C-alpha cells in the first residue's frame, strides 16, 4: 500500500492532522441531505431538541426514564445453552 500523505503510516497521526486543519465550520443550511442520510438528520434534530430543552431548563427529549441509561456492558463466557439475558441482567444494572 502506498502512502501519499507524507506522514508516517499512523491512523492517529492522520486523524489528528485532519481534525486540526479542518478550517471553518460548514454552513449546514446549504447542505442537501437525502434519504440515505436519515440517521444524520435524526441525530442533528435530537441534538437541537436537547439544546433547546437545556436553554428552557426542561428535561431533554427521550429521558422519561433516566434509569434506562444507567447500564453497563459486561464481558464473560457462558456455558453453551445458557440464557445470557437472564444471567447478565443483574450485572448490567450494577454500577
């Protein structure tokens, strides 16, 4: 594989170079998103709704049950045929 960047073949180095040299923020009002960009549209809408809720000192959208966010990932090896959901239920709720 040929590297045309002039930098060492290091993803963190290349990522940092792009992040630090991006320039001005793009004016998103001139952007034309299509149906393939539905997730981008949803995430931006949710961010804007959350900012508005913060400004108005109200609960952000989708936080009707904050305890749903107090979960953690677990990693373990289970015996074949085990019910993973039942075994890990208490572990993901522990914090």
